């Protein structure tokens, strides 16, 4: 009789874990809180060892077909003049990776590749978990009242995972989030004929950033970000649209470049998401037969980059470790031991971040632009690209499936 795995979370991490668990002989059920598949989302990338995972899944061609066609990263000033450029290069990953794709497109590619027999349920979430002593199954109760038993519970719900709070000791859950004091507002706005295929990025005084990125849908992805510790504002994550737009108008009205266009676009967009950035840092990723993967375990945030790459890599590594050990506990130890150095390297931020990325004064903005010019110059650009390309990389070979 095959072992049963319940995966909570239907995005990249959860679906990748489901794919590889099913490939290695588990009977897998995926449960997702949303009422249906969550499409859309912002640009993500596939870097480092995650490229090998995608290749082993036979999905490299599909991911390449779905790329946003982003040609590189360009830093601009308040008038739109170029400060520095980092073109994307085939086979190399700089600020713009070779495989840039919308989160929803990447998740759908994995969803459609799931082996036969994987069940995906929408519109429910875990309300209680009982992983009692002994060899009996893990007991799970859902918000709908349904119950389930499994031999492994995989929690892939995201940075503010509700199931993580059910299974971790209270002190570990309390200390899990490491706020970065940066708020990012994402949205989709109409594309203009003047929009190119570059990720354009403008830093303004007052700890503000204004960004535009291309997509493959005929629209443009917009971002407004600000150092929230320097503005007397409540968290906008739960704010209604009127209040959110009013606060953003007050904060970005004089930011320059494309800020006005983005403010107008977000006010009418139906695809706006607010994220108060926080890393997830935990001393362990499993309790008994419950294991965390993806952002629920180690959210790196867009400041560190590589979240989707780590989701792909984590889902594969978990299944590979389980295939190599008869005892779940031993497998989860190997999963942790292999992934943790990769996560620690990706999660680390340079001294002074995020404050240096969100300068307050004109002097600070000028210093940042000078650094960008130097990094974007011919002799230095390769080293800067290699630094960005080190995300989600390991000094060791991927774990092999037994």
C-alpha cells in the first residue's frame, strides 16, 4: 500500500512537492484555500539548481514558451533617463533571469504536469492537525468539517501560513517572521506603445521605488514600494481600495517618472496586491510527520529573490529525501540538511539592507545611482550578474531519487 501525502497549498512549492511525491510512489492529495486555481501574479524566475529540477520534470520548453520576454533590467532617474542597464544574456542569470515567468503561469505549468492520480481540491483549508505518538496516521480536520488521514502532511501555504501556526511551538511561530519594514504594492496596468521589454526601476527620495515590468499578456506589471518604517502608516495589506489608493497618492504624488501613471492604473485595476515584506526564519522545518516547504518554511522576499526557485528546489529535494529513507524522520533531516545552506545563502542580505535600497535623501539616491553605474559598466557587469545568478545555487549535486 502506497504512503499517503496531503499537501496544503496549491502554488509552485506545493504543486512541485505533489509532482515529485507522486512520481516516487506516494498517493497525493493537494488542498488549496482559494476557490479555484490562482492565476496571474507578478514576475518570478527560475534560477540555480531549480533549472535542473524543471529540466528533470521535462518542463523547460514549456517555461521558456511562457516567459515574459523581459530583455533586462534598467535603472532610470525621475525623468526616465537611463542610469544603468543589465541586459539578460542567454545561459546566464543577472537581475533579469533567462527564465522569467509570471507566478501563475509557472504554477499552471506544474499543475498540468501532475501525474495521474493526484487529487487537487479547492476551497478548503486545514483547521486542526493531530500527529499523535506512534505509527498511526496524521489526523487532519478541515474548515469545511471534512477529515483526512495521511502519512505525511506537507505545508506549502505561504509566508503567513495558518497551518504552520497549528503545528509549531508557540515561541517558534512567534519568532518566525522577520519584518523588513518594506511594503510593496503590485498591480497590472494597461500597456502603452512606449513600454519596452525591460524591467525599469526608479528610486526616489523618501525611501520609495517605482517599477514597471513587461508580461506576456499584453499588459504591464507595476510596483510601488516604500520603506514603511519611515512613514506613519498602518499596514495597507488589509486596507480597502479607497484608503489604499489615498495613501499611495499621498506617498508617491511627487515621486516622478511613471508614478502618476501607476497611481492611476492601480486605482482602476482589479489585480492589486499589497505585501508587507517579511522573511520566514525557523530553526527547523518539520515537526513529527508535518513538514514545511517554500515560503511557509523560508520566505526570502523579493529583496532576496529566488522564492519560486527555492519552491521548485524544495519540493524536489523533499521527495528525493523521502525516497532514500524508510523512516520519515531520517528523510526530513536530510531534506533540512541539504536545503538549509541554499536557503541561508539566498536569504542573506548585504549589510545595511534594506535601508540602502530605499535611501531617504538625494545624497543617498545619488550614491545608489553611482553604484548602479559602476555595477553596470562593462568590466564590472559580469561580476554583478554572477552575484545575482548565485540565488538558489548549491555547492553539491542535487539529491538523487532512490
